C-alpha cells in the first residue's frame, strides 16, 4: 500500500500550523505509521480555491479534509470567496476550542489507515 499523503495547508499569519505539524508527527508515531507530509503556504485566493482551503491550518489526509465525516462538526464551505491572509481555522474537540487539531482528532482520522496497512501486509483481522 502506498503511504498516506497528508497535506498541511496554512497562511503566513496563522502560526498554529507549526503545532499542527507536531501533532501530526506525534499521531503517526503513536500509530507506527509513516506518511508523506506536504506543508503548503496558501498565499492567494487562487491557491485557496485550488486546495479547497478552509482556513489555517487545514489538514487533508489522502485528499480529504480531516473533519470530513466527523458527525459532530460539519465541514464549512471553502474560505475562497472571502480569502484573507488571516483566515485562521478552529477545531472543536470534546467541547473545547483549538487553533489546531489535537492529537486525538488526528488519531481518530489516521487509525483506519493503520488497519488498511495491516491488512495489506497479511495481518490477521
């Protein structure tokens, strides 16, 4: 199986992407997964539109937004029409507000990938 691709999209003014990168690496390590991590600066409305940018930081796993499929938080429409270099994004986990996704949210999103890798390697399910 090809390693997962994780995109970390951010603006220059929102520095919480650095903490998000630490959380991504921590979650991958905890699960014993490796991934291709691409960090991309979104610095124009065109890039925001092309990447379907939701605010900084936006994390996509194999092309899907981290919060896609999380029933407790609908994914907002893209932030392209009113793109701003200050388009900071927030995440909610267990009733608390975060400026980057906590590791628990990342573990929830990445755990199914570990299962797929294990199955592909012939592990017992």
